[in-house]
C-alpha cells in the first residue's frame, strides 16, 4: 500500500500535471475538506445503503434459485438457458431498461443492480447444491429431521463456502454497478459525485470519492466478510 | 415388525426376491452374505431410504441407523450432532457420550476424532433416538481387531441398557455369532434368504467357547 502511494507520488511529480494526475497529498487534503463539510460521509452512506440492499436481495434470490436448480434436474433443464442469457446481459442494458420501465427511482436503481448479480449467485450456488453430500441427506431422512432443521443444519452449512465465495466476489461487483446506476440516474451517492466532478474535469475529487469508497469496501471485507468466513469454516481446523 | 420384499431391481437386474421376515421387538437379526449381494439395499429399504421396491415394511416403530461411515455433521460439535439430529437433551447426549466412553468429546468437532471414536459417536446418536428398531450397516468395518472388539462389547452394553430390535448387516460371521439371536444368510441371484438359524441363548450370555462353536455352524 505504501509502495503504491510512493509510486503514485513519484509519477505525479514527474508528470507535473495536477489536473490530470493530482499528487496523493492533494487528494488527502481534499478528502479532509469533503469529510469536514459532511459531503463525503453523506454520499458514501447513500452508496453503501444501495450496495447493502442490492447485495441482500441478490444473495437471497440468487441462492434460492441456485439451490432449486441444483437439486431439481427438470428445473435446471428449464432454467439453464435463462441463466446463461441473463449472465450475458450487459449491466448497462439492465440499468437503462429498469430506469425506463420503473422510473428514475430508488427501487429501479437497486433492482437493476440486483438483477445483474442474481444470475452469478445462482450459478455459484447451483454448483454448491450439486455437490451436496447424499450420505448426510440419508442420515437426516432416517433420523426424521424436520425440513427446517435439514435446511439449517445439513444443507446450508454445505453451501456456506460457496455462499462466502459468491458474497465476496459479489460485493466487489455490486458496488461497481451501483456507481454506474448512480452515475446514470441518481442525485446522490459516490457515482453521482464522480459524474459531477467528471463534468468539471476535477480528477482530484473523482479520486477522493473513488478511493474513499474502496477504503469502505476494504473495511467491510476485513471487519465483516473475512471474520464471518473464518467463523463459518472453523470446523475445518483441527 | 414385518418386512416383505417381493422384488427389488436396479434397472433390468433383479437384486432381491421373495424375502419375508418377521422380527420380534427384542430380536437381534444378523444379515450375512458376500459383498454386493444386496444386504445394504435391504437395510436401506427398511430405513425408508429406498422406496423403489415391490412389497412393504410395517410396524418398525421408531428407526435409527448407524451407517457404514459415521456421517456426522462436520460443522457441528459432537454434542450438537446428538441433540440436533435426534432432539435429545444435552444432558441425555452427555450421558450417552459417557456410555460410549467419550465423556469429554461433547465440545469437539468430528474432524478431531479417529474413525473408531466417530463410529462410537454414531452409535451414541442412534441410541439417542430411543429407537424401536436399530439398523447397523457394517458398524465395525475398517476398524482394527481391538477397536472392533471394544465397540462390539459396547454395543452389547448399550442394548442391555436401551433394548431395541436390531438388524445388523455384516459379512463377518464372528460379529453375527457375538451379537445375533437369529442369523440370516443371503445368497443366490437374485438374492433371497438361503439359510436361517435361530440361536437360543441371549448374546450377552455367550462365552468364547460357545461363540467358537457357533462360528463353525454359520
């Protein structure tokens, strides 16, 4: 990280063009200014809220679809072409269509992001569901475990590694799409601010918002996703 | 309990044919026969895991099974494995862990256990169901002789304290001679009961000489 900042500083000094590539200290100073004015936190939280909403929706719906397709061959035969089609649908098309059909609303923004991510989650969870251990299914059947208990104690723990992998790649993809959604049709959020400063060609402030949100996502990864993954797989450690 | 299997096939191949058994509530039936003859298939039918057969199984009561592999939930502690699958209380689980000689294993995860220990937990889980019918599929396979003998003695102790109807699948006549009150030998193609032997005394009362004598006749 330090090496990256050092390299950035050297290139910025050599380039000598603060409008195209501002130095790290310029970006740091502006970050402080934006933080003190409250602007940065306001827009960061708007983007974070959209990211969380889209993440929860995509993981929930995608997991349910993946589990269904992975355990039901007929459903899989029917659903597979749909999944392939949706996987190849460009994010931009979904966003534009959602804004046209639903309107320039929060619902359209979150739906557009979730729709982009659902096929990816479903594909990963389907792979997980296909590898469910038949011996454990038999055990649960013989011991008469209820459907809820089977799902909670037998099925979901087997899917946890796939869920974790899907979640970690998902959050990275989702926040990038959230930025595009904000860029195209919202009046707040990091994407909206990048749009504003892009029009003013203010590269320093574009960097302030982009780097701040990357930092937030790094914190989410380190403080929430990684510890959760460690907890979910603690039984593997002898 | 009544088991009636008129026909069980895998595709075109008929595996089991015309098997009719009546097993009393305290009987211990051993199913002997070579590998691949259909013993485990018969057990899966009794357990309700295989429904693609002609016939029926009635009056089995509450069923529990110890599988060939221990099939414990690896992400749950040993105690949770007993309570979550059988709805027994933590106190009952601890008492059973004590009974199988692993009183301190409750908080451990299954991947820290040896195969022999995991099999004992699997047996404890089966008894935690308070079963009317206990199904055992090669419960001593892949254990060394000493561990197998220990587990066999443990099974007899558990059955004395928690009586149940027992159906044991094995290819080892020694296990049948030590545990069973009735020994059925499956054979032929498709498999059917070729030999049936009722053993008079209780397995707990058999001494080594009697077991060796039985072995020659099974």
